[in-house]
């Protein structure tokens, strides 16, 4: 039996990125990350005792009341500054990124966009 | 032929061709649609006129069985004689649309299955409401053009502090998420697409991909078994076709004005009606060439104005009970009842009922001679 020729070291080095890439490509895809539930609406009620608040949003006249819970790790910001849950007031317009925990929407981030009576967003 | 004469001839020909364009009738599509867009318009009209039943998604609460039931006269997209009920609670400065009690729109009809289950004939009126409003069905002609009026143009008419001293202020309303509103009697809804998609569940309880959950019954979930059709009850294509039909409906060309109507148009401006009913708005950019950069005889500023305590009914986001969006006068000639709730049976009555910021124009109208008032009305009937 003829001995197979040795593979030169330079060839291994040259091929390794390709091998690595192919391994990555063949790796089973990561489980999809559930997109956060994003709601933007007017705060209708705040319940400090349960650290929850309700916002109204909807499509046209089809309005929906969304009940959102905050957690100690929820980031609440206004003008890019961290604020407290108590700074969320009825009439504020907020954008909340939430995830569903059991049957409850828990906010990862709440951004206070404007207080009641401030200028509306516009489209061109 | 000299160069000047040649250009004069070309200009005259262009004017002649423009003048010979067939007037757009109520129900016509806008000019310049592509063949595909025209096909969408025609197919959309079929969906618009489709009658829903409980087996195809209607109810269990509803106001109408088809878009075309309320927007039907003289053609699809026109007016209807239906009057619906709205409610909200005004606790200054907060306006509560009473979503938890089934507001804003209180459906007036129920399916047999819901009647059997709950024994009700309509959605219960919200117990916390402080206001009750009646709303007629307006024409939806030209709404695709109004959708494309840039926010910046609308906001340029804002004069909240009445700096020009004309007794007319005008301020914008906004949707719950902060965007500028323009559709609806209180300028609540920012876009036509949302207005249309929201109308299916609100008026017919027909869910769609944009609104995949049923309306509540006074804030309570619907009883099991009364709405067997799985959500969404219509697909995106049906929603898109309906939107295309409404979007492409033209603003009818005003009728040829008589000399009296021409005089009436001048009076309409001179007594101050154009302070709010701005005659022409221009659309902005759009991928749809037929809607892009077009002038529309809208006769509105799409802003809220205080119309006085006699017309006041409900609040809606930032609109107080007495504030209403200036009603577009597109297709006014087909209307048979006037003002937001249809209380005026003639145009004269409608003008006479203007209060608040409309008082000066109203008084101007009432101060005209009988002939002049008739001329102004003749002008309005050309729209």
C-alpha cells in the first residue's frame, strides 16, 4: 500500500477559515428570538401598587386597552434619561417593548415620548 | 407663424384639452390610474359592497352589514342615512374613550346568536360616559387625496393663539400614539389605511390582519359560540382591495357654476368661511402618480375648531366636546343631512348652527341679503 502524501502545513492553514466557515454554515440555526411586543399609545391608568399601567392604542376607531407590567429591571426613560415608574403619568404617550410572560405583558423598556399636550409627531 | 404665435396656440390647445376633460362624477376613480390600479379599484368596489353575514364574519355586534350599506348614495362611497352612536368621558384635561366599557363606537345591532345568548339588541351604552354623540355617514370621495396632504401643510394653518385676530384658531388633534390625526369628525385617525382597516371591526365586527381580535361587548368578551368564524375573518387582500377602492375614489368635479354660484363663491370667502374651509389643499409625494402633487378642492384645513356649546358632544383624545375638525366639503352636493350628527336638514340651517369659531362667518352669512345667501348656497351645491 502506498503511503498517502502528507498534507503541507500551509494548506491546512489556508483551508482552515473555509472549514470553519462551512462548519458555521452547517450549524443548525439558532432558535428564533421572539420579537418583542411593541405598543405605542396614551397612558390611560397607572397602578403604582402593582407597578402596572394601561395604554390605549389601536387601528382607526378600533381601540384596544393594553395592560403592561413593569419589573425592577425594566428600563424607563424620558429624553434618553432614566426615570422612575412614578414618572409615568396618565396622558403621557409611551412606547413599550414587552414580552409575554405567561399571560402578562412585561415591559423590558418603556420610553416616555411626550407628556399630554405636547406637539404631535408628523409625517412628511 | 411667429414663435410667440406658436406658443400661444400651444397654450390655447392645452387649456382647451384641460377644459374638455370629462368632469369626474361621484364614484369615479381619480384620473391617471395605471391599468393595475384601476383593476384594484374595480375589485375593491366589489369588496366594499360585499354583504357580510354571521357565517362570513359579521358581528356579533355591528352597525352595518357592508361598507356600502352606509356609503351608498348616490353611488358606492357616497352618503347614507344611518346614524351611529359614539361615547366618551371628558374629565378635564383627560379624555377617556372608555375602551374598557366598549367605547368609542357603540354598535347598534346584534346577530341572532348574540341576541339569544345575552338578550340584548345593541351594545350597552357605557355607564361612565359623560357624552353621547350621533354620527352620520359622510362621503368618502377624495379621501385618498386628503391622506396625502403633508402634515406640514396642515400644521401651517394652526393658529392656536389666534395671532391674526380673525376669531379662528385651529389646532391639530392626534391619535393615541401621538401622530397627527386627520380622519373622523374629531380628526382622530392619522391615515386612511388605518381608518379603513379599523372600520371593518368597528362597523361590522369583521376582523382582519390589522385588527385580529373582536370588539368587546361593553368591555366584556363575547360569549362562547356566538362568533364561530376564526380570526381574522377577512384576509389582507380583501382589506387592501377595500383600501384601494376608497383611496382611488376621486373628489367629484364641482358642477359648472352659474353666475349666482360664482357670486356665492366670492361671498363664501368674503364672509369668512374660508378661514376654516380652505378651498384647496395640495397633496405631497406618493408612489401613486395619480395622487401625487395634486390640488384637491377640499374646503377644509383638517384642524379642530371650537364650534360652541350647542354642537358639543364628546371628547376624543385632545379634541374637547365642542371641537370638531373642519368638515371637508367634497361632494357636498350629494349630502342630504348636514353637520356631524345630521341635525341640519338644509345648508342654511347648518350654517346658522355654526357657533364658536364659526360665529363670525355665520353672522356674516346671516347678514347677507336673501339673494346673496341664495347665491352662497348655490355655490355650495356645486361642490
